[in-house]
C-alpha cells in the first residue's frame, strides 16, 4: 500500500514536470480604453479585456493559440523572439509567412517552445500593434533560473502611447505632406499599460524583474532611484550578471534584472522611465518624457518626486548591452561562409512619400507570402532568389552556413533591427557619426570572444553593425526595423534560409486547413512566384514594385509641386509633374482653379513645417531640411502669385 502511494506520488511529480499544452481561445475586439488618463481611444482587446494577458509557460511546453478575428480589419500574431524551429508557418508576419486573417476568420498558432526567458507577442499586420494588440510571453526554466538567486518574480512593460489609431498614424507617415519622413510623436508613455504604478517592496528581498519595451517608436531608459540592478537576461539569452545603474531598451528588446532591496529605508524611491528623445523629430512642450513611479518600502514614508536632473537625458549613461556575455559562453562563430552587406538610406520616391531602402530597394510585400512561394516552387527554382520578387530584398542562405549580416546606416537616425528565427551574435556595433561610416573588416582590430546574442539590436545613426548567426533554422525569416513607421516605409529584408530543407520539413506535414483558408478568405494567392505566376517561375510580370523615382533634378520644389498636383488629381483634374505650370494645356479656368488649390496646400504645408520647426527638431540636418522647405514653399508661392 505504502509502495503504491509512493508510486502515485512519483507519477504525479513526473506528470507535473512533463511538457504541457497551453490552449487559448481569444477573440480580438475593439474596446475603449484610457491607459494614460488623458484620452479615451479604441484599443484591440481579447474578449473585451485590455491590457492583454501575460502568457507564462515552461520550456518544452506547447502552445495552441486560437485567434478569432472580431475586428473590422485583418490581423495576425507574431511571437517575438521565438525561433519557430520547424514551424516557420507559425511565425506570423503577413506576406512573409502567412496570409492576413480577415475579419470574422480564425487561425491557430501552434508551436512548441524550446527556449527560455522573456518574449512578447504582437500583431504583425501593418503597424497594428500600436493599437494595443501586444502582451508579454514568459518562458520559465528551473534549470537556468537556478543559476541566479532571487525571492520573487514579476514583469514590467514599457511603451510609447499614441492617441490616434495606427491607420491614421501610418497615413500621416506615408504622406506626400510629410516629405522629410518625420515620424508621428507619441502623446505619452506607459508602464505596465498604465501610468503612476506603485511597486510595494519588502526589505532585503531580491526581485527578478522581466522588462520589455512593447512600444512602436521610442527607446526607453529605466532606472530604480538609488538602487543598482544586475542584468541577467537579454532577449531570451541569459548572461553573466552585469551591474547597472540604468538600462536602455529599444522597442522590441527585453531584459531581466535582479533588484535587491535595502534592509531599511527612510523614504520611498522612484521607478523612472524616460523616452529617448533623440529619436523624436520634435519635442512638444506638453510631452512628459520622464515618468516617476513609486517603489514603496512603507506607505507612511514620503513618495519619490521628480528630480530636476532626471530631465537632462543627455546626462544619462545606461549600461551598454554590447558588453554582456552569455551564460553559456558560446564563442564567436567562425569566419562567415556568406556575407550580406546592406546600405540603409531614406529618400522620396515619385509619389512624394519618404521611403526607407536597403541597397536602393524599399521592401514591397509580394503578392504571394514568401513562405508559400518557397513551398510551392519546383526544386529547380526554389533556390533562385529571383522568384521571391525584385522588391522583397530576398537573400538566399545555404543550410549550415555561418552568415554575417552587415548593416551600414546612411541615415542619421538610430534603428532597432529585429531578426526573426535567430538569436544573432552582435560582433561589431559602431558609435553614431555625423556622416555615414561603413563597416571596414580590415580596420576592425578585435572581435569579442564571447559576443552578446539577442534578437533585436540598435544600429546607430550613420554607423554600422555586424551580426553573425548559423543558418540552422530552415525558413523564411524577416529582418526589419522594429520602429514601426520605418517598417511601413519599407525597411525590411527577407532571408530565404535553406529552402530545400524547408520543403523537406513540410513534405511530411500538410499546411493546416485554417492556414490556407485565411489565404482564400483574404483573396491572397498562395502558390507561385512573387507575382503569383505558377507556370513561368522566372516571369515576374505584374509583381508589386516600388513607385518610380522622382524625375531627375527633383528637389523639395519638385515634390512640393508634385504633392499639390497629386492632391489636385484627386479632384478629378489632370495634372503635370513640373512645378512651373508653364506647360499646362487646358482651359485657363481650370488652371486658375488648380493654382488656388495648390497655393492653399502649400500654405498648409508651410504652416506645418513652421510648427515642427518651432517645437525644436532633434538634428541639425532636420532643422536645415525644414528651413529649406519653408523657403522653397515661399518662393513657389511667389511664382504662383505672379501668375495670377
Ligand atoms: C473568448 O471568446 C471566444 C468566442 O468569442 C470564446 O470561444 C472563448 O472561450 C473566450 N475566451 C475566454 C478566455 O473567455
Ligand atoms: C500620474 O501622476 C501625474 C503627476 O502626479 C499626474 O499629473 C497624472 O494625472 C497621473 N496620471 C494618472 C493616469 O494617474
Ligand atoms: C505589472 O503588471 C503585471 C501584470 O500584467 C503584474 O504582474 C506586475 O506585478 C506589474 N508590475 C509592477 C511593478 O507593478
Ligand atoms: C544605390 O544607388 C546609388 C545612386 O544611384 C549608387 O551610387 C549606389 O551604388 C547604389 N547602391 C547599391 C548598393 O546598389
Ligand atoms: C533547429 O533544430 C535543429 C534540429 O532540431 C537544430 O540542429 C538547430 O540548431 C535548431 N536551430 C536553432 C536556430 O535553434
Ligand atoms: C493641347 O490641347 C490641344 C487642343 O485641345 C490638343 O490638340 C493638343 O494635342 C494638346 N497638347 C498636348 C501636349 O497635350
Ligand atoms: Cu528604423
């Protein structure tokens, strides 16, 4: 009898430790929320609840996430940082690995988690996650966690917050009235999807705090007043503890820290987070870019208050994540078998919109999601990068290759890059510069022996970075700026990793019915090359491509006139490219009407630029561009008046 009981107890213990399947059924729905206490807005809830839940699983567990789309727009879900090894079709980015999930349809994200640490999930459909479709995803593992001593564990999220819906923000960003590509500025910042939180602590206690920046635009600084912390994890990679007084997280990045409380305290302390305002094109006077929350030892003690020096972001000195060393001591990967060099720049195309480019191509989604091109292609074509489209920035990788990805940034902004399907080693990361400094392998003296690994890393303005990883995860993996406005401007490339091996993986398993159903319901072709051609695989006629360039010699003058002309075209009138209006060939009445409208638009644009200039743009270059534009507009206006 005793033996039997013992056996049952052992069996139960084994059972508890065994892998579990976590099943979720959630319906996305618009609801009204007011997380910053300033303005109501529509957010995307799960079954009417928002903020969205933190999902916690153990290493080895499986997830079966049923997503029912109750929105009036299509959606998708990406589990950020999960490698989806063997389950590429569950990765989530629309047009890369799946079709959009249209309103009223559902989808199941099914995968096994073979990783540890702090992750998050978010919509990967346009910039929809700024509407609140994002939450944390934590993977526990006793084995790795036992390397650190802590008493309690909690999560914390940071994000920027906009009062306008993502659709409006993107329209504003990708507009010919925004020729400098200035990003919309957040109205607020949130911590744990709210403001002014209180964290009641016990003395002499070590807290493991998992932090994620789930914003769409701005990096954040975070510190605990008068408390140093130990960084122990970045992006799912546990590291040798590193002492820090302040941390910095770009959008998409995560960190775990250990915070040890004092044995006694005579006051309460601030939990301070601040926007990296150098990423904002202007600093509106009413933007509260530093927020103070309470770390409370005792409610009867005085609260922390904002210190004046905290407003001086230039004096902030956060811990440099490049210095972190993974706990597994994984050494620098050997010299690469394959190197991809990309140059990043931003420029206006013929529609007047400001786009982002890798090697002169801005990413344009293909007609067929790239994974479905790879799975439907005949063997003789699947390894030919051409079939994936000429505007998808597709790069082919062979199985087992050590790959080096070099990003040379010719833009004066910093960009947080995220790679799907891998945790890469960051082996070089330059300082910011005033003018572009490309990576020069010969000038590099020493690479780190044990480089930091993560899935999201910042390249500095006009600087460069070099990432290394092994092509051991067959799949179609997106590499893109996580600053969502830039992603919408086309700052992305596609890795076609080991497509033959990928086809083999899927030879033994069918794509689920709901997966193809999303394609049919959204009228997305799911076979063929990027142009959906299933007969002639190298014929890309009809594929989606970027707009034509601005005509030669076009400057601000040019696209201001173009902006006006295009707007006029919306009124059903014919329009021309050149700004002088000299070669107009139509009745004088029509021309006069057009001139009036053009002047009205120019004055509006001029006014907008003046307002932006007066709210102190961040870089000299931006200021100069705006000033130049105001001048051009005034000159144009003068010419128009002469015509009257
Ligand atoms: C959410 O709603 C769906 C259907 O609308 C339902 O099937 C599901 O059980 C609900 N989930 C939760 C967690 O309430
Ligand atoms: C947070 O605190 C600040 C400063 O005390 C206050 O102005 C603001 O209204 C508070 N916000 C919320 C949402 O409680
Ligand atoms: C933040 O919110 C989560 C729930 O989403 C909660 O578990 C955690 O304790 C909160 N953190 C703090 C510091 O209040
Ligand atoms: C991009 O275009 C510029 C100007 O036409 C050219 O100088 C440069 O070599 C191109 N870059 C790449 C990587 O093709
Ligand atoms: C994916 O799984 C294969 C085999 O199970 C393994 O060899 C490979 O290292 C894994 N790749 C990644 C990126 O974890
Ligand atoms: C200008 O208009 C005239 C008369 O309508 C027409 O004959 C001529 O072809 C037009 N020229 C151009 C360049 O469109
Ligand atoms: Cu960017």
